């Protein structure tokens, strides 16, 4: 018996050594065994009739955690953002966002061709807007310019490297916006990462924004799904747009069941992802040719510049791949590595070892 255990452990260890360490994104996380079990056993109904008990439970729980009136399950974060933009704006308006915002860079201009709005993109240090940056870009009842219809913030900020808004900055933006009758939507795809960094609850750090989108996939590990959270009135309107965008789903409790575990259990694991990102950043910043301000790494995203190595990001990622490490070339000389629960400490050590070998040459 003991021998057999030893043998299967050896096989497991060998398999692990061969499994690629995938640091391209936290979107690569696979559902946990508990999620798969919950999916198999999920109680379901037709959610278009509002009759899926698992979806209803997930929506109620998300609303409760964020201390809001209501929540809505959406298939993707992109649809959640688009539904929010469509709900808050009129065609012909502008949406203020940071230049690197996901809604500006990675959602295929959907706010323009679906919601009929233009992004008014503002560059900000570390991707974090302030009221001082926003105010000069506002257009309200201007004789020649489109009205500002919405302000959008992203927390954590993806392309800036998982940076986190100080909560008072978000609140200051909301207070000023509300005084002018403007709404603030939060792209909180990784809001649980931000909450972990700030050591506060998600409700506390989002209390003043008008609507929130967050992902159950990515770091929280659900195979599919995001949530919109806000007032009952907002969610009722959003529900109609979700349907008109083709997002009305039927026995979708099979997905909500995994989402429920993502929501209840996964946030506890994010501290570990952040610890791994810190280790990665600290060690990478000491390697020759790598430029990285490790002090700016707050959550699970590590971006670094490799121009000092004399090689491009694509070349280095190619070298990494040969060693079983997957990372994303982000720009010609920039690489992004994202930590998540499918890569443990041993995987991080393997990635670092590979980077040491590559940068030594
Ligand atoms: C991933 C992501 C989204 C969109 O989520 P999808 O489910 O991939 O559509 C939105 N915003 C940010 C910041 C993201 O990282």
C-alpha cells in the first residue's frame, strides 16, 4: 500500500514538472473539484423566466456581499461593462475612462457600435484617475461637444499592472460626479484582488460607485461568468439590455453553482497569489537587463521591461516556452506575468529559474 502511494506521488511529481507553468493570465484558471461537483449537482430552472434557483441565490448573495439592492449574472465581464454603459448612457454621449482601460482597449469598440458612445480616454499615472484629471475633460451642455454620459474606473487596473485605487480617490471622484448628476461605473473585474490588497471588504471600497462589474472567472476560478451589482432600478434596466445583447440564458445554474463557490471561497486564496507575485517581482527586479519597479506590484499582475537584455519580449517568451513557462509579450519589450491558484510557489520558482538562465546568457 505504502509503495503504491509512493509510486503515484512520484508520477504526480513528474507530471507536475512537465505541466507548463501558465502565467499568461489569471483567465487560464480551471474550475476546482468543488466547483465541478457543485455544477454536476446544481438545481436549475429557466433563468429567462427568473426560475433558476441557483442563479437567484448567486445574485442575492452578490448583492448582499456588496451591500446593494440587486445583482445580475452575465456571461462575460465585457458584456457586463457594455450592459452598464448602455444602461447609464444615451447614444451620442461620451464615456470618460483611463486610456488603458479594458473598455477602451479590449472590448472591440463595443461602447461605440452597440451603445453609440465615444470613449473620452484620459491617460493617468498607474492607470488611476483623479477628479483633477477628469474635471477638465467633462462636457456638460456644451454648444459644440458631446455630453459626458458616464465616468468609468477600473480597479484593479489591468494593463497598468494590477494597480489599486486608494478608496478616498474613488470616493472623491464619485462625490464630484454625483454633484453634477453624473454616474460612475466600476470595472471591478479584479475587485477582490483590490480588496485583499487594501485589507477591506469589497462593499467598503465600492460604496460610492453607482454600478460594479466583477468577474467570477479569472482569479476566482469559475469557468464562466461575471456579475453586475447596483440598485434595483439599475439591475432591472440592465436585465433588459442583457437579453437584447443575447445574454439571456436558460438552465444556467450549472454555471452559477461554480460562481457561488468562486464568490464564497476563492477570495481567501488571493493573498497567496499576491505573495507569489511579490516574490516574482522582487526576484525579477534583480536580474540583469530587467526593469521593474517591484514596489508598484500590488496584486497579482507583474509587468516588466526587457529592453536591457537586448532581446524582445517575444524572443524571451519563446525562450521561456521552451522551458515550460508561458508568459505574455505585452509590448515589444514588455512582458506580463499573472499569478493565480493554478500556479503554486514551486511553479513560480521554476519561472524564476528559467528567467535567470535566459537573462544570464
Ligand atoms: C477580463 C477583464 C474584463 C472582461 O472580462 P471578460 O469576461 O474577459 O469579458 C473587463 N475588465 C477587465 C479589467 C478585465 O481584466
